[in-house]
C-alpha cells in the first residue's frame, strides 16, 4: 500500500488532511512534531512526505533535507500558510521539493499533486528495479565471458567451432 | 533650547519657536502614524499565517463534509425506495456509516475550533490597534501586554519561549494603544536578536508612583559602539529594506510623551534588557496635552 507521511504542528490540519487522503486509498501517517516524524522515516518506506513550513524548533525545509538523506526516493512536498519568496527558494534549492502548496488549499489540488508525486515515485522505483536487473544480468554475462576466456587460454581454439566448406564440423587440431 | 549658544545665529523669535514646534509636532505625529502602519504591515504577514491555518482545515473539512453528505443522502433517499431492510443495511455498510457518524462530529467540532480561533485573532488585532484611541485613560498594562503578545505570538513562538513574570500593577493613566506599540517594538526586536531558539522575559512591577516593564531577551546583544545609537531615528543594523530603524526612536518618543523613561542594558553574546518606567499619574492629568 502507498504510504504518505504528513508533518504539521497543527493537529487539526493533520486531521483534515487524513480525512481527505485516506479516502483516496492511501495509508496516512500524521506527525505533529519533527522528532517523531524523523523516527517514522526509519520505520516506514513513504512514497510521499508532505510537510508544513513554519514549525517550532525546525522548519519544514530543514526537515525535508533530513528526509531527503534518509529516504531519497520519497517525494517531498511543502504545504504552508507562509508563502513568502524566501521560503519557496529555500524549499526548491535546498530540499528539492516536488511541489510547494499553500494553505488554505483546494482538496482536489492536494490530491492531484500527491497523485502525481506517487506516480513519479513509482517511476523512480521502477527505474531502480530495472537498473538492478540490468546490473545482475550484466554480471552474469561478464562471468560467462570470463569463463570462455579461461577455457580458450587453457585449450586454444576450444571456444571456436571449425567447419569445412560443406558446413560439417571439423574435430581435431589438424587445422 | 533657545538659549543654546551654537544656535545664536539662527533667528528665533517666540513666533518662530511656536511655528517650529508645531511643525515638529506634526512630523512626529506623521512618524508615529507611519510606524504604526509599518508595524501593522509586519503583523499582517504573521497574522495571515495564523489565519490561513485554521481557514485551511475548515475549508478542507467543508469539502470533506460535501462528500460525506453525498453518502448520507444516498442512505436517506434509500429509506423511501429500498424494498427490504437488508438493502438498507447493505448501503449503510457500503458507505461506512459508523465511521461517517463519528467523523462528522469531529469534523464539526474541529471546524468550530478553527473559526473561533480566527475570531479571537481578529478581536485581539482590533483591541491592539484601538483604531483612533488617542486619549490618556486609566488602563491595565497587563491586558495590553497580553494582547500584544497574542498579536505577535505567531512571529515569536518559533524563535523564543516567552516567560511572563508579572507583579501587581495598578491601573496606569496612558494611551494604551501606544504603550502596546512600544511593547510590540521591543518584542519584535527581542525576537530578531535571537539566533536559533531563545527566551524572552516580560517582567513588571510596581514602585511607589510608577510602574516598571522589562523586556529581556537571550539574544545576541548590542555592542558598545551601537548601544548609544539604538534610540536614534533610522539607526538599524538590519539589511536595507528590512528595518526602518524607527521602532526604538518612536518608542522613545511615546514613552517620553507619557513622562516616562526607557533604558537599555546589554551584554553582547548574552542578551539585552529594555526597561520602561511609566508614572502611574492618576491624580496628575495636567501633562496630557
Ligand atoms: N533586543 C535587541 N537586541 C539586540 N539588538 C537590538 C535589540 N533591540 C534593538 N536592537 C538594535 O537596535 C537597532 C534599532 O532598533 P529599531 O527597533 O529602532 O529598528 P529596527 O528593529 O532595526 O527596524 P524596525 O523596528 O523599523 O523594523 C536594531 O537594528 C538593532 O541593531
Ligand atoms: Mg525594531
């Protein structure tokens, strides 16, 4: 199941978002402080993290920077009531957030943004998986190649098949 | 002032003096007004944040309510048309009626809370500005401090813990909206001076015929070379465009107008304390011009 992490110091925001996002069939974990949210990152593999910007002690962008290190594949979104230019720039340049959303929000906007973040997350995951497959197959091919080279060194010509003009296979080393 | 020897070449007949004084008074009033507007402008950003949060979840809750109602109406409409009790039960199950019921109650309670909060913010903001109140009146300084604190709370809560150490204060004859303005400037400066997370202490006490208000912070302090300039108009260490450097000079003239005093002590690296001393002045109304 797709897991979403919400971080906001305002519990009523978390409840409203849960109402909305659970109805989409996502599993939603809500955190009202950054410490617990960081702990949550260790325990769960989130597809998307939605964080508030202004929070006591640590701001949302700093939190998302941590999150980026712990869970680089999780898509990062900011949802804030504090839409000044400084924080947008910080969010983009430092935490590489995928979307910067503002409160109050339209439900369909949030859902659409998370939906597309989820899709991108799945693409990234799929990409990783495919790269992994390519890597293992490449390793297998390499091992086979090495074995052939070893055989060739031990018994020169053994890896080649010689045929006469009619196409019959020639056995022996009278070539 | 007219006896100043350096000024001897400036003609200053009594008539000139009154004209100048009037002009000074007018400029001062304008400054006060523009500083007030600037303060409100700064507050607006913080207040917007504080209001957008409750509006955010109330608005979202209303949209959820909309969806819930669709399900609820499906059920109530079915009461007339469903042929069997089972059919109704099934529908009840499919819309997760039990959950809806419980969550609807929460949704309404939380939304009410949000609206109450917006209401409180607006009321405090109005209390704070007291629009056109320009008269000396007996006022409760603690009420003023509390109103100011709740107005600026959105901005300082992320920077500092505010500790209130209030003594017993009598009512003070003052223009409370202006005193609020001074407290606001001091709190804003205190919050600005703090790097990371610190503490702001607001202390009050009563001594014979005056009251003392301290605003103390654990911020970066003021250096020896700056401390004598902080009350100068336009003195600021903030980057261009961020501070006007009028906050303290206006505070100074407000306190002066109240026949009070404002002083500063600071230890660089440890913190700063601004002290306001205001005469209670109940019997003496002659100075209110
Ligand atoms: N609590 C404080 N701690 C450290 N420095 C302070 C404090 N209060 C004032 N100052 C210094 O005094 C200067 C002048 O303060 P003032 O309130 O007059 O203007 P400002 O805060 O710079 O600008 P404005 O109030 O218009 O935004 C500040 O720039 C700062 O250097
Ligand atoms: Mg200031």
